[in-house]
């Protein structure tokens, strides 16, 4: 069914298609939860349903996940059923996060959210580069705001519906200057900290003017110190991670990682989208924006490898960028990733993409 469904979806504007998929998953999620009484819900897009009862981890009825039991891993005080996560950007506002658990993910990252709701950049702002197995986006942190996200996750948690780690990715509001960025991030942090299993600071999107300047050592120090100090005051501090750009130099990425380590951050995500257009076959729309998918794989993996060599095991490393199939997933892990995240590969690969990766990782371990 997926080739036919993808053909239909890919005839639509990419953002419209994405919106329809999220709405469909949200509808199935609500229907399932309204009917259930600690029982298994319906299948989603042909993927076997997972138990929704409290305490039942997603995938407990899946042969694939059972075969991956040995791949459970613990980092940052959290247990990940498997190493494959959904990257931020797919479900920014946690509209369908309960349903998305059923696709086999070991963790899900929602966001990027900002302190206040914002519409993002003008449309069209999301484009498929099919010949390159890539996406081009200049969305600009469109989201309903940190408060709305927090309320969603609070509701899910109150009903014991979340069975895997859920991270929240926070970014800078577009109207806020870099001089005021620390206070802006802090507002988002305080809003979501109670409902997030871990929190990621996104300073690397190319679609908010000036955001990547926050990766400079001086600005980054000010920002991370602010968040880290507030986190330490919490009764239960949250694991903090920093998401970096693949367009940093090797030295720049390592320097940013050192600042993160200095202030008690527990991990790095490598990487966000790239502004590089090198080697692309497809025509790319004019203007700013970031490329995700296959073209991102090489550089993001190279930087991941260098970060692992430098930091050894002082920081948890999440490898993200260009994972379009099992071989790429294995290469990320072999290059030093403790965990990996997918996004564009999931869009191109469809509902069984994650389980396909898990099956291959299991059989080839």
C-alpha cells in the first residue's frame, strides 16, 4: 500500500501532505483512545498496533522489537527501547505523538517550539527534492508555542500514554534579538521542563535570521550558562542537549561541544539541516533554507565521527541527518552515535521504515 499512498501524497504540496498525515494520525489516536480500556488500539497505516495500556512498552507485541531487546540502552538516566528516534520537526506540537510511538521508534523529539506561537516564514516553504531523496525547508519555527505543547504532553502523561522517552526541542523566537535570546530560551525551558524527558536547545536552524550566530563561543556560553543554572535549581534536573549545524567547521563543532560539556549538558545532536547545495541534482528554490535527507549524510556523519573521537564518552551523541536506509543507520552507529534520529527517511520510506531499520540492525549485529 505504501508505494501507492506515497504516490498520492507526493502529488500534493509537501506541507499540505504533511499536515494531512498528522491530522490523520491524530484522528486515529483520538478514536483509539476513546474506545480503549487498556487494550490494543487499531493498526496505523498497516503497521501492527502496539499496546496502549500503562506500563506496556511500545512494540511488546512486535517480533522485530522482541528481537531488539538486547539493543535497549540507557543514557542520561533514560531507557531507550531501541536506538532509533524521530527527529524534531515532524510533530512540532505533539499532535500525534501517541500514535507515532506505534511505528517502532525508541524515542520521539517534538518541537521546535518557541516561547510564543509563531506562524513561521511565508509559504511555500517546504519542497521535495525527489531526485536527491531530500527535502528543502524554510519553515522558520512555525509552532503553537511552548505552553500549548506543554499542555498536550501533560495530558498524555496524566493518562499514561507515553511509553518511550519524549524530548522537547526549543528555539529562539524570530522577533527576539540574539542579545535577548537567553531569556527567550529560558521562558520556553521553564514552560516545558516538567513534561519533557530531555530538552534540546536548537541553535542551528538556518531559517531564523541570526540563529546560527548563537553557536559562537561567546553567545553560546551566555545561553548555556543561563539554562544550565536554572536546570540545576530544579528538584529533578532534565538532561540537556545541544543541536549543532553540519556547516560548522570541525573546530567550531568541537568548541561548541566543549561549552556544552562545561555547563553540564549531557549530549549533542549532529546535525541540523545544511545550507550547502553541493552535489544536488534537483533544482532548489531561491532563497535561504536547509537541506535534509541523503545529501546531508556525508558531512553530518563525518562531524559525528570527529566529535566521538574528541569527546570519547563524555557526551551522549545522537546521529541525525540523511539516514535513508539500514546501511546508513549502521554507519551512523559505527561512527560513534549512541542513538540515531530519522526524519526525511521516514517521509520517503513510509510507515514500516523504522521497523525495516530495526530488523536489519538486529539481523546484522
